[in-house]
C-alpha cells in the first residue's frame, strides 16, 4: 500500500505533530506500507518524517498562497471579504498554476493508492489538481464553519474528496454542516505515550506555569499574560514564573502574534521580569516535564487540543479552556481543570488554586496519565486509519 500525505508547511505545529504520529502509527501497524510526504515549505518536519522512514518531497508553495487566509479578512463585510479573497486568488493564478502542474507530475510519478491531505491549503491544492482515480481523504483538524469565506471554497473542493477524518465530535459536527455530502468519520488524535511520559518529579522553586502553543491569536497568549498579571499583582511574594513556549510558524497574514507583541504586552502589564519566552523547542516532552502546571488558554473552541493530551501524558496538571473538542478530552477536577474561555480572572483563580494545592496537583497528574493511556494511545490510531484506507482503496 502506497500513501501520499500532503501538508502545506514543513514547520512543526500541533497539526504536524499529529501528522507525525499518524505516519508512525501506520508504519507500526503495517511496516511494509510506503509513505510519502509532499510538504509546502522547508522546516523541521522534513527531518522528523525522514527519521520514520517517510520519503519527503518539498514542493514549495507560492508565497502569496501561503499567506492567504480568512484571518486578514475578518471584520470586513462578506461581500468585501469575498472580493478581497477573489482578487488575491486571481493575482496568484500564474504561480499557483505552475505549482499545480508540478504537483500533478509528482502524483503521476508516485502512483499512490491514496492521498491523505492535512490542512485547508492541502485540501485546496489536491482539489485544484483534479486528481482522478485515486481516493482522497481529508484530515479535518479545524472548524471550517468558523471561516465563512474559505468555507465556500472548501464546499466546492470537498466534491473532489472521497472521505474525511475528523479529530473530534465537535469538528465532525461542524464539518457535516459545512461540507454536506462528504462522508466523515471521527478518529481522535493520539500521541506516543512512551515519548510523552512522566519523569520522577523533584520539588523546585520557583514553580513554573507554562503555555505551549503556536502564536496563533486565538491560542490565548494575551489571556495567559493577563492572568499572570492578576496573580503577580495580588500575590507579589509568590515564587512563580510564567513560561511561553512556541513561536509563529504559519505565514497567513494577520493570524499570529509576534514575539515582540507579546513581550510588549508583558512589559505593559509590568510582569516582564516574571515571564520567560522559550521559543520553539524540539524536545517538547522535556518542556512539559519541566513545568509544574500547563495552561491551555484558547479563546475559540479548540478542534482537539493536542498540547492538552501531551501534557496530561507527561503527568502534568493541566488547566483547559473548556470548549469544542478540548472539552471532550477530560473530566473537570478529575484529570484536568476546566475554565471558561477568554476570562483572565477565572484562569488566574484556577492557576492560583493549583499553585497553593500540591496534593491536588499530584492527584490530577496521576489521573491525567491514566486517562491518556486508556483513550489516546497511538497504538489504536494506526489500526483505525488503516481500516479507513482499506475500505476506500477496495
């Protein structure tokens, strides 16, 4: 069986970590499977995929296409947004046409049994290429209905897809409403529970509270900093540091904070001396283990919440912005703590409660590891996806 994955970037974010896990799980389940990856940019994803035995082809997407998205269009009227998007698409037709032709040639050369796309731009590229006689499966890791302009284009593109996998029930419900007629199956994302595992903890001060995420604006870095400010202002002698781990990896205009924006906000809140910006980290499991509390602060419903499950697997107490797929991952005050999205004071109260309750932190840690081992182990993922492949290819 020969599978081609298509991903718009070569950098590693949550969607790419999920992709690496999928490819590893498939190869563990069916070692003789041939897996190829077409990536739209260079980046550390390339080397990580090659370590798994995946053959990677970097076919660089036109810069203008990489920067295309709904983020820069929000706040405009639907007509104005549609016209702006149409103008952007028309302006990149020549470069995109050349890319599509190269993409077709690679597919023709590889002759895969199935194409598996990972991301909106990968979906569109494959649809525009008009691949015939090869099943195309979309891996849906986003709420398409929340992107009204792009959703219209995806509705057209979905007619050229064979099937889709949604990473949570919340994502599946949204996709079924946005893409009527496309068969969709829910397969929860998974992680390597051997890599994401606890290490014997040792007490240390200061306590470290961390947010691990790309710099997408909806990931709630601003809410995290405001919560940190609330804690530091009201408890100035508390021995705690706040860590922001990650960076800006996508090129869509208007979609991300810059590190300087976040540093300026920390300065404005008078907490710059209490906040560490650690940048992108290759060994993310070690980062989770170095934290005492992990915070998920997304202001919009999370499609899944890979960082939540990774941190839980490392035996860390996690505070979760409880909406969308993230709410499906845990039980409040049993294996994680849920808070309302976008509320800095509620987040501050939850952080403070855990900082002051080491016994509660320990209990959450133990239950978190148990939950992930039972529900999100990568061992079941390969079998589930392989079953979908076999049905489509047959």
